[in-house]
C-alpha cells in the first residue's frame, strides 16, 4: 500500500482481483445459460454453480476492506467521517451505470423478442412496474427474493446489498470507535443467527418468512464485515499481521482456496463466511505484502480490474446474442464462447468506462479526502 502526504492511497493487485471476481460471475452465468441453447453436455457443473456467488462474495470482501480502510483513514486525517460526502462518492460510482442498465433492460431489451431466452419466462413481463420500482429504490435483491431470477439485470441484486449496507456503514463506524472489530464480529454473528432462525423448521410467526429468508440469503453484510476486519487489522497494525502477512501462509491459503473452488467444496453452515475469510487473507496479502506487490500489477490485468464494474454489469447482455450465434452456427466450443463473450464485454465496458463512467468518477474526487487509485 502506498500513501503520501497528499493523502493518496493505492493498494496494488486489487484491480486484478476485481477482474477475477467478475470473471467468476461470467463463468456461472455462461454455464447456466448454455443449457437453454442446448450447448455443452446439458448440465451445469457444481463448480460453475458454486463460483458465481463466491465471485460476488469476493467483491463484497474487497468492498468491506476498502470502504472501511478509507473511512477510518479519512477520520484520522480530518478528525471525523463525512457521511454526506461518503454517500455522494458511492452514488457517483455506482448509480450512473446502474441506472443506465435499468433503462436498457426495462425499456429496450424487454421490448424485443430477439432477447427472449428459450424456455425461460422473464418475471418482468408480468410484473414490470413492481420490479422496476424495486430496482429504482435500490432494493433489487428484494425483487430477486419475490420474483426470482430476472434475465439481464439479475446481477444487480449485489448492488442493492452493497448500497443497503453502506447506508449504515459510516454511521456504525462513526458511533463505535473503541470496539470496531467486535462490532464486525457482531454483524457476522447476527447475520448467522437470523439466517438460522429463518431457515429453521420452527413455526415462527414471521409474515412472508420465505421471501425474507431469500432476501437475507442475498443480504451478505457478513462478507462486507469480514473485509472490514482485515482493514481494521491493517489500520491498527495488529500483531496478528506478522502471521497473516507471511508469504508461505499466503501461498498455502491460496492453494487451499483454489483447490476448494475447483472441487466445488461446500462448507456446512458457514459456506460463504468461510470462503470470505480465505478471500480476506488473500486480499490483505495482495494489498500489503511487499513480496507480492507486483503479482497482479500487469497492465492488462490492472486495466481489466479498473473496468470490472462494467464487465460485471454488461456481460449478461452480451451472453444471449453470443450463445444464439454459437448455437445457430454449431460452434459449440468453450474457447469460441468465452472468447466472444469476454472480448465483446471488455470492449463495451471499456467504451462505457472512458466515455460515460469517467465523467462521474471525476466528480467523485471532489468529495474525497483520501484518493484511492487512479481514474
């Protein structure tokens, strides 16, 4: 991590990690959608099923790590956390592309039969106004819980989770200063207890229990809290860091994580928190371990990480035409499928970043006390 007297901050390798997380999601959605076009062997592998949500968990842990680090660093520099400016920064980063995707999906794509997915009925057709309003009010994860999978904008559920979490995050950090690490563990425990209660077979008098459970399973504030724990360890220069920031430990954890991911290993009761802690160890090492400072800093990977938000948001729109083309031309080869999806998504995301998102990112810097990375 580099930081100077002008209050600029840059963690190496994390852009590359963002792209890896986005690519996990692309694999998941591609393998799921291939079935509808009779591509592949007709089955979705356990690896593909598992990797999508875990890619989002990696995003959440990264977000928790960076947001908490930046907020507390701001507090140390200026004497307080500026909540209003935090919200403005978040909205300028997230909302422009999010709103653009809403406009494209609801008012363009769903008006053309070309974009219909074979044997899949989109819930938007029968619940247009309700789903649209839920997305406009930043609760797309509730739309998913009520109406199920919504093509082209299904990935937006995670945007809702992040934005809802950030509504309370600066307040929590501002109010609780002495026991912030305990606070994070408390959030993790609270999320787990609520999940257990909602999942139990006890006849709890909870209205709409099934919908609330589905919402809660997508409200992964525990992963954001896990990322925050690692940020607090770094900020407080914890003595535990000498064990965590160990190159052998890093490679061991990375090897275990890769093996578990490839094996689609599910951890009973603590599946996502368990993987989130592994991701946290990897993140803090990539960010702070000097022996790893250039491992993901190759310019092309760094750039792909910089435009990863667009990659994450646009990839679903690219999927359908590509799978349709490949199916019609009988080119059922993964190298063709993934080559086309990835290259077209990168091209669209790059144009979006340079000619659309950057305009808002420049505005965002006016409300930042500690500038992270580069536009």
